[in-house]
């Protein structure tokens, strides 16, 4: 079996977690945030450490608007030598960058939230 990669959390991912916590609190679903943290720590992160290419390649799907094409181009330039993947859980979609020596969690959204914002 290959070497485990480190999984790093970006500031944007942390902001997304704060947004999800507010979203769930407003929906009176506070316990679900604890479930999310448990899922990340016990399943998602260990899986990405062992199988960093498990997620679908984000840039394989065509952009549907000029805005999304521009945002994708900026992201590709910013991340340069990384591949960007999508990772789906029951209720969440994560974006992560796969480098040769690490995985960086970029963004996470609950499926009921509207859109991604990668700053």
C-alpha cells in the first residue's frame, strides 16, 4: 500500500464549515454539524490520505456559463500543478486539490446550500 498523504484544511474550507454550522443552527439541526465533523475526521480525511484520487475530476465537466468558465480558469491558474477533485458524502460536496505530496480541502457545501465560493 502507498504512503499516506497529509490532508490540509484551507482557510476557505474553515469559513465554509462556519457557514454550514450557521446554516444548520438556523434550521434547528445543530446535531448534524457534530455528525459532519465526525464524518470528516473518521471517514473523509482517512480515505483521502489513502486514496487521494478517489474523487471525480472537477475540470472534466464543461462549464455552463461565462462566469463559471472564468472562475474555473482562475482556480486552475491559482492551483497550477494540482488536480481538483469532487468528493461526495451523503449530504455534502467537497472540493479538494490533489498535489503530489498532499491533499488540500478547498471547499465544502451542504447539498441544500446554493453555490461554491472559493476565495
